[in-house]
C-alpha cells in the first residue's frame, strides 16, 4: 500500500522496493509488484529470499550488504518500512544505530506488545478529529472505532 500511495501521489524519483519472503512462492502480490515496475520506469522491485538460495535478487536476511547492493544512497533517502515484527525490529535497530531513525517511516499491522489491559487509565485523544474517549486498554484502532471514527489507515 505504501508503494501504491507514493505512486498515486505522483512520486517520480527513483524508488527501490525491497521485498523479503522465505521463497519466491511466499511473495505476496508478486505479479502486481512486477506490473507496477513494468509501468513505472522509476520503480525497481528487488526480491530477497531468506530460505531460497537461488532465484530472486538477494538471499539471506536484511543487513548492510543488502542496502549496499540495492540502494547505496539509502542514508540520504526516506525509507518506508512494513513487515513482520522480526524484520521491523532488525531494520529499525539498524537505522537507529546508524543515526538515521528520522528517515525511517513505519507502518505496522500487528502490535509488537500486549495491548489489552485492565489497569490502564487516562484519556485517548484522536488529534485529527479532536475526539476523545476514556482509554479502555484496547488497541488504538478499536478505541477509535468505538468512539465513532473510521480511520482510513
């Protein structure tokens, strides 16, 4: 969704999309990604396989050597990250250690910690809508929906 959003908003600079999967059979939306690359000269799709030793563009897990291979200019660019918790933690730690945390933009679909608790207190305020509700310990999405909001992302 991040790639599509950037392109829908008219992003025209060079863009490298590094996609990790166990094997090529595990790549979600592979045909869609290949179609996007074919339709946009500025998009380079790179497939990295963590368990498959042939095919694809890279093999193994995220690290400096992968960045050097596909985006040696990464330190001067904004990076958008979404993925499973292990990958998110690895990339976030790398960028923080390199002093590049402000260039890393995250999108998460699963919380990395337990979210439901009986002993939370306070008020949750959704600044974009100026709606507030008592914090009940549920996820922010669940609290927003309970407050009558419909978050788009």
